[in-house]
C-alpha cells in the first residue's frame, strides 16, 4: 500500500530517488540531524519505509583522547575522560582514578569511597534522566524532556555545590576525591530524593503507560542474548536481553559488594525492555543513595599520595559500570610519570554496533526509537 | 470474545492517553510549578555555588600583595598549558638579587576549569572565582595577567 | 445590538446607494478578500503565540516573554525575520512546482474560509453544499504537500510527502463519516441549516452517544489531516528532519507554517459548527429566560470561544503524546476509526429515523 511508491522507481530527470533499480534508496541521517544527538552519521538503505541496512560512520568528533592521555601525567589525564561520555563524567573519572590507584597500591579512605559511590549513583540517575527525556523527544513527545530536566537540574545543583561544575566535574583524583563534601550535601540529596519520589509516577503517566509509546516500543529492535554477548554489548542494552553484565555485581569495586541493590534484568530483549531497565535502574540507584546518605563515615577524603605519581612498570586494567555499560581503562606503564599507552573500552561503541543487526527490516520511525534505547553518546563512541 | 477484547483494548488505550493529558493539564494550569529562571534579569540576585569553577584568579590584599612565590607548581599541574609564570629579578632590602614573579599569564581560552592548579599551589596563591560570563569580542582579551601591576609578594610567604 | 451582520448589511446598503449592483458585488468581493487575508495574518500571529504559550506552560516554562509586553509581539518579530530571509530554491529542484506549492497550500486554506459562519448571518458564502465543499476542498491540501515533497529533490521531503499522502487520504474517510453523522441528523449540507438545527441545543448534547463518538473520531481525524502531532509524520522532526518542507526557507516556509495553523483553525471551526453549534449560543430546550440571557453574549464570541477551545484541545494533544509510526497510523484508521465511525453512522441514521435524539 504505502511501500509501493512508484515515484521511487521513476527515472525522470528530477527524480530525487537515486535508487538502485530495486527500489532501494540511500539516505544519510547525520552528521547533523535532529535524531542523532551529536555527530553520528548513519548511511541507511531503505526500501520505502523499511530499513535494509544501517551503516554507522564514525569519526566526526574524534579528538584522539587516548593519544592525548599519553602525554599527560597520571593526575592530569583524568580530566580528559570527562569529555568522553560527558553524561557520566564522574564514573569515567572514577574508572581512571581506580586504575591509577591499582598501580600505586593506594588504599582509598572509607569516606572517599562512600563519596565516590554516592556521586556515581547520582550521575547515573542524571544520565538516565537525560536519556529518558531525549528518547521521548525522539519519539515525538517534547514535554517529557523538560520534566526530566527538572529532576536532573537538582542533581546538577548538588554537583555544582560540591564539585564546582555541573557536567565535567573532575572531582575524582588518585587516592580519593578533590574536595570534601559540601556541608549542605546531605540536606540537598535528601531534598532531591523527596522531589524524585514525588515526581516519578509522572514518568509512567506521561510516557511508560502511554498506549502509543508502548506500541512504538514493544517487540521492536529485538536483540537475542547470544547476539548481545557476541556483539559485546554491556549495560542496560545487554541486561535488556537478560545477559547479566552489571560490573558492580560481577567485579565489585569500592564498596559495592557491601551494598544492597539488585541487578536489573529483563528478558524480552526489545526496546521496551531496554527502556524499563533504565527506569528500574534509577530506582536501584536511589536505593543505594538512601543506604549511604546517612552513613557517610568520618575521616580523610583523600589518601596521602606523592606529588608526582609514578606507576610501576606493568599493565593495569579497571572496569566500572557507567550509565551506558562497561567502561574499561587499560594503562600500560613503563615506570614513568605518564602512561605509555592508554586504551578505553567504551560501552557506546559496542552498543552502537548492534544497531544494524536490530534495525534491519523495521520501519524508519523505529530506527530513532532503537537509537534512543541504545542510549548513544557520540563522544563516547569516537573519543 | 473478539469484540470484548477489541473494546477492552480501545478502553485501555484511551484511558492511558487521558492519564497523560490529565498530567499535562495539571502543569498547564499550575504555573507555580514553572522552574525556569529569567537569566539576564536575575543577575543581581543570582548566587553561584561557592565552589563553582569559573576562572582562576589571584587574590590580593589591601596592600596590593599576593601569596605567589613563583614555584611553578600550577604551571606543571596544568594539563593544557594554561598558566605561564614569567620571572623578574628583584632586589631585596639587603641588596641581594631575588627571583620573583613578574607576570602570571593565564589563558582563559585554554582553561578547562579542572581545578588542578589550585590543588597544586602550596601557598594558596590562586583560587577559583565564580564568574561565568566570559564572552568577549576578541580572544586576546581572554589572556589575562593574574597579578596586579606593581604587586609584591606578601611577607612571610616563602 | 451591535453585530457583524449589522455592519455587513449597512456596508452593503451604503455601497448599493453609490454603485450599481455589479460594482457593488466586485467591491464587496475585494473587501471580503482583504478581510480574509487580514484574518489570516491575525490568526497566524495569535495561533503561533498561543501554541508557544500552551507548550511552555505544559513544559513548565514561561514561553516567549521578551518581545513586547508579555511576549505578545514575539510572532510579529518572527514574521519579520522570515520575510527578510532569503527564499532559497535548491538547484536540483523543479523550480515551478517548488515555488507554487506553498501558494497552493495557502489558497486551499483560503477557499476553506468561504462557508464558515463567523457570527450570526455573517458568512461569505452560504452555499447549499457547504459541508461537502469543505471536505472536497480540504483534500486538495495533500496536492500541495506532495508537490512540495516531490519537487524539493530531497529524499526526506519525498518520504514526508508520501507519508502525508497516505495519511490524509485515509483520515479523510473517518472525518467525512463523522461529518455525515451530523448531516444525517440535520438533513442538510448547508452550514446555516446545521447551525439553526442546534437552536434548541447543540448536537453534542442533543445527539448523545453517536454524536460523542463522531466528535471524538472527528477530532482525531482532523488532527491527522492537518498533520499535527501525534500524527505529524509528514514532518516527523526526529526522523525526517522537517519532512516535506525541509528545503523551504524564508517566506515560502512561512506560508506552509501559516497554512498549517489556518487549517487547524478551519477544521476546529468546522468542528465547532457541526458539534458545538457554531455561533449559536448555549440554549437549553425551550427554557426561554435562560436562552435570552445566553443570547446577550455576541454570536462571534460564541463562535471564537468554541473554536479556540477545540484548537486548545489539538495543541494539548500535540504536547502530550509521542508520535505514531506510519503502519500504526494506518492501522488506527483502517482497523479502529473507520469501523467505529461506520457503525456509528448506522446508529446515527437509525436514531435520526426513529427520532431518538432530543
């Protein structure tokens, strides 16, 4: 009915189709396109509205962060990683700090550990809030974006008060955190928890329960557990397919093994499962924050470290769970003050790679929904 | 039965839509929920967080003295080469030549507000200011000299 | 009492006393044209501002508040900006069709103004097939969209236009069927007859269940016909950048933009006329005292009040719902709305024959 567009097969001089004779046309979504949230370039082969192939082209925001880090000292390179996945910059910094500490054999004071975990979980909520709004916007609902930003703003205010910045905080340093918590921190976090609990049901009213939304999400973009593993997916994308991949549970770091929280798993493997994973993950983060907020131990917020850090010769690897999945930091040290080689295993890159697999055969409108549920942050993919 | 299932489906769908509409109507009628701030209008009452990292400044006391010894720790700590310390030779009261800072050049356009220089400073000579309106018409205006002209190092700071 | 029809009659008499009947008609037609264009401009400004305000308040923002008092002149400033912008024609475009398309959109919107009764006895053309004329002319709209999409030589535009074609053609069916419900109940296609039939109460109250269903179907169908969210697949910002008007800029874009809002106004005016009694004040049966009190409110206020209520409803949809997918959009029409409105039409016919309405 709709797919039989004879215009597409017309070969008149003004034919915009540019098709291959079989009715397939190629369109370029991006690098500047309202759906890609950044400079991702997708070359899409379409037959009518049906997607035949999706080819992501990367490199538009490649800043060679890995190479840059090789010329910076172990204290300095952490700030650059905020610019990779800017929505979970705390967690990126945390991964780097942990990796350096692993090399230095530094014991992080318990207060610093708790502060780090609190900040990580706040960042995770803030990141998922933005994802929620942006994904609703991809599907054509503009209002949720602003409502999500209301909650996100209050997290940003907390960050601003304690870390001095809203997005790229650079708060984690090897051995602890840069500054102690702000005296108002606990009060502000409790205010945020109160606001969040008062407003969270609106998310269901506006989007989750909406029949249009459910029809757009359920059953599309199916990713089987086998494919999730073989494509190297991690984070909510893998857990949406029922693959247990929460680094906080599997390879606990800091104090995560002492905390009570559940690894959120869904088995449906479709876009709606990935959507629900993130919403439920926010609840788990709230649970972690509630456990810790009244139990911040006294003590130092930073371990004593030397002014010039030198990692012993060797290789160090640390993985953490960012809002998007598993972030791995791999440092090769020659014993100097700067790393010999740094490699980041970013979650976005592997998660993007499944896009072609899950998008084939679905409609163009579903592509933006799938991209939304993969939660792509382009600077994280390109680095 | 098919018809009952069909009607139930329609009912459930319509209900979910009405729930969303009720929520947006609530916000349409409750203007006290509006959270936006009118930025340039509220400049006078706007209070930035005390730790907000806006730009690096060097505080001076009323005698035009600063605490910078010129140890270059900030220059070394900076990942972007934002800070350059320029020296001059000064005569101490005893008539000896002493190295002191002439200028502490700060490139705001290169700065990422990472706070590493402030952390590295052993004598607390520099700190972060809460300004954030950094737009200028010429980028050379962003290259700043942090110490005031004719300023000296505070007594007792080594 | 002061009224639009009074002014129109006085003007007519004054012109007749000066000119012969032919010239009177010509001058009146020119005046009507000027008035319609003036109304267009005014409506465009008001509706754009209204949309932005509704969106802002729903999205916990303030909305435009810089240009003029309370931001009232914002859309005027936007218009000024669009006028001075360059109207680009892409080099690969079909120049004639590309430039004609926005005007066709505007002309269709203008033609649709003819049978609308803005106030008591104040109507450009009270033809005996008024409602049929509206459904017939409004389907020309799709031609301008297809033209714009095809001639732009842009794949996004083409896809948007094809989507829009499929959508408008399908949704016209249920819009037409729900209009027919009222036509069956009234027994006339003439707009003035339909309004006078509601002197004892609007159809939405008199006609109970079938008219309620027809009203809901009508609102959904016209939202889709005017390409408004959640059925804005022709523009589908996050999928097709801007759909059929991706390549348009400056005043040509503004004409499409304006045509969208004018169409919203027109379909809401039609909806108000058919279901809410047009300019007819709120009357309850034969309760004369109450009806007299209601008559003191001018008929034009009744008409615009009802129309703007429906416009608000459509804006409210836009800022609440996510967008449908193209196959779901067609499913909704062919699987749900069309069967429902067909059965509903049957019900309404039975009701009209048996006289079950009030």
